């Protein structure tokens, strides 16, 4: 198995996030992994760091997810509007381990509320747990949309875009730099 630069943290992070993903699965909440884990999964870049796991769930599952976290005595912080994107987020932390649970947005072409029920995601082995993860094309869509809409994180997102472009050997189609 290939690990990112922060291998020990990554291993603990996978174990921690499996608990959250299992709660979703056991309670029929669709969950899709995206973010830096997906970026690492596709690039296999050993110099990358994966500091958290990002999960998308349907917007209407947020109240249920909050109740399930409370029921399982898992500490979390609910943020009704997170960052530039104005999407709801639940941040689950245990020490330095962090899982972000985000609601699906409407601004992504292939990653929205309607698409979660479709079979358009990759299914991966997440430490012996079958999970859905965004496709490489969806990762590109997320980065380009996030860059276009961002006010505060443009340099950080551009760095991710450039890293992905280097891996792909091509430019992502973006209008603004």
C-alpha cells in the first residue's frame, strides 16, 4: 500500500473516519469521500499530506447525522455556513484527527443532490470497507468550481490544481487565474 508523507497520521485518520463512514452506512446515509484523500488516491504522491478526510452527504441527511453523532457520543462542531461556499459542515475531531462532513452543493456539474443516488462514483476499498469516492473528473470539477467561487482560498486551491495538472500532464480547463 502507498502512503502519503504523514503515514502514521494517515493510518490513524483512516481508522477514525471508518467509524464515521460506518455510521452513515448503517443508517442508510449516502456518503462520498472527496478532497485530499481523493487527490492522493488518484495521484499516489508520497510527498502529499492527507490531514483530514472529507465526506459529502445529502443535505437532507444533516439533522439525522447530527443525532447519530450525539447518540454515539462523538464530539463534533456544526457550522451552518462554512467558508466561501456557504454549505453546511460538521467537523468531527479527535485530537489531531479530523473528518469534515459536508452537504452536497448545487454548483457542481456531476456532484449534486440528484447525483448521489446514481451509480457514477468509484467504489474503493477503504481499509476493508467498501466506500464511494468521487471520480477524477469530479475532483477536477470541484477544484475548478472552488477556485472560481473562492474569495479567501484562491492560492491554496490553485496549488492543488497545479499539483493535479502536473500528475495529469495537462491543464485543467479554467477561465480565471
